[in-house]
């Protein structure tokens, strides 16, 4: 699993990192890497949400973007699990 530090920013700069890591998860083509990408994006999003919670000011737009991204990653993970389950069921039926 690749750490967030490998994205070219100190790990504590989640404001800059989460959009990159999120897009990488959404557009990962290698099926063997998708789960790791999703986990990395979720980590970055959770950390950014914590930063936003503790910060002063009006961050409603970014808070909503973080929430939307988490929802999309959850949907992606669920779709991949359904696809894997469907593939396994099809293979069992063919055997």
C-alpha cells in the first residue's frame, strides 16, 4: 500500500492531497490497486474532515465536497464488491 506521503506533499497537507488521491481512486485502471487507492483516499478524506471540523471559518463548500467524495468512494467500493461477488457466483455456476 502506498502511503499518502508519496503524493508529493507532507502528509499533513490533506487540503491539497485529498482531491488528487480521490481522483486516483476513481480512475484507477489496475483492479489489483483499486482497493488500496480507495483506502488511501478515505484516509485523506477523514483527515481533511477532521481538519475542517477543528478550523474556524466558513468551509461549507469543502465540507460538502469531502462528504460527497466519501459517498462516491463508498459507492465505488460497493460496486466493486458486487462485481466480484457476481463474478464468483458465475464461476461457481459454470463449474
